[in-house]
C-alpha cells in the first residue's frame, strides 16, 4: 500500500489489502472529498482516531414519535412525517430521557461505487491537488457509539437515506448522515459539534477466524488473567469471536459495578470530570457468593474479568452476547482502537460492560460470558496508536465510569 505522485497536481492512492482504513488513509480520504463536512464546519484534525473518525452533531435535533429505518425514502422524507418539533442545539439544548431525537450530523460521505479491481474509483480535489483512489474492493463504512456515549446510557445509531440497516453504510453512498439519539438514564445537554459516535471505513470486509484469533494470541496475547499472565490458549472461548466474561469478584467493600439512579439532573456533555458519582450512580459491592440479580430496565456498568489488548495491526469491535432469551442487552459502545490495552508488558485493560436486563429480573454470576470481540485487520499499521499518541481517557482502565464524572 502506498501513495504515488502521478503529476504535480494528482496523487494516486492505492488500497491493496482488505481491512479497516487507518488514520493516515482517513486523512487522505478527507482531503479527497470522500469524507467532507457542511459549510462553516471544516473537519478538525482531532476528529481522526487510529481507526476511525469522530462524527459531530449538527445544528438541529428533531424530536420524532418513533425510531425508523427509511429503506424506500430519504431520512428527510421520513422526518416530515414523524417529526413533532425541532430544537436548535447551536448553543446547547437538553434532550429528555426515553425521547427519540434525530440529529443531522455535520459530516457528509461520498463513497465511491465499486467498478472492478484496480480501477479508478474516485476523483476528488482540494486546492491544487487531485486524488485518485485505486482499489480492488468496495469501500463501505460502519458507525458505532463512542465509549463515553455508552457509559452515559445514551443509545445512538446512524441512519442513512434508503437504508434498511442501522450503523452500516453501503458502498457508493453519497449523502448526509443522521444520528438517532435516545438518552435513557439521564437527560443530557448537547450542542453542535459534540461527538457521540464514530465512523470506520472498510476496504472490503474480512474478520479474523477463530483459528486466526488463537494463532495471534499465541505470539501476541489478546487476553490476560487478573494476575497479569496471558490466558492459556486452551482456555480461550472462541466462536466467531473471542468471548469475555463479567467480573463480580472482589474484596469486602470493593466496588464491582454501578447502577444508574433515576430522575437525576441533566448532564452537560461539556463538563468533564465534573459530576459527583453518588448523585448519579449507586455502587455495587462485591458479595461473598459473587452473583447479582439485575432489575428489569435498570442500567448497570461492570468490568470484564479478563484484561484485553488490541495489537497495532488489528482493530476490534465489541459485540453484544446473544443469550437466546432476549432478556439481556450487553455493551452499547463497540469500537476498540489499535493499541488499546498497551503493549504486551502492560498486560491489557479491562473492557467496560454496559448492561441492561429486559422484561424480567436476571441472575448474573462472576465469570459469566457477557460479550465477544470481533477482530479485523487494518490495511496498514496506524500512524497514531490508542493511548500512546492521543489523549485516551480509558487506557489501562479497570472499572471506570465516563469522563464526565469525578474519578479518584
């Protein structure tokens, strides 16, 4: 993979390997116009993460009667039917719990349509430089909430015109992006430019098989036990992904989780390290029998029993574990950047698990399977790595609430 000057004004960009596009390629695609933004809101350099780009809220939030997928229409056409009122969020506004809002994002996509291997897919221009993207695979995109969004119990998902699926953006899509936002536990104050979710671009689609995961772990450990030793390969749980379990074990008086309190004051997303934890969260202490009964529709935060790390050549996504009962929803936020959990000698970091039980009380026990991680290769090593090169809020974490709460 590399860049090759065709002339003084044209740069040819080759995408040769399948995988997630790293930060350096995302920057080039932004310059080429594949990722652009609305007038007056240029893309900021700090939106670019190792394997993704942060997306920003636009100027208006539409309060709608219900969630929807457009499929046969544009999102704007659906909004005309379902919108109850609109809220100007340019200077900030409060979104109420359990209300559905649709917020047009500032970013715009102009994904090239696939033609055939090694053909020019897109010609963009910026100032005096043109870019020609040469690719052998489709360029598609996938969105996911940012970690902080999930930890605030804010449900988000991206919608695009004529789409029958949330979060997934097809090859050839040209148009705006819209974010469905549903605060669950707390009212939140949002404003234009806030970043609740992020977008990854994929060149083709390939995931590590279970055999690839086991082989990678043997030489480049992905999971560590609580004592800091890599989990033996024979003890890894894999089935179309790598499974993680929940930690409920601790010394007497040790906090192993948090439960969101109801009917709290709103959280202003501008306020970092600001809110007192006891005003919003009820601590859950370790019990002798290492189990807990979840209340229906209550929101909990726990940590994984294992410590995980994402090698620099991989990106990962957390997938909710389907118990087959439909009664347990785990983990809203999905992306784990390359470098999460540090180097092998850093012995990884716990994954924070966002959990809600539906319909009935539900028993969970220490070590119970809660979620799985799906790994995808990067098309090349990102120039910027999580934790090392950027201000990463959750590197080396144990059990940790979102960055808006005062932490010891």
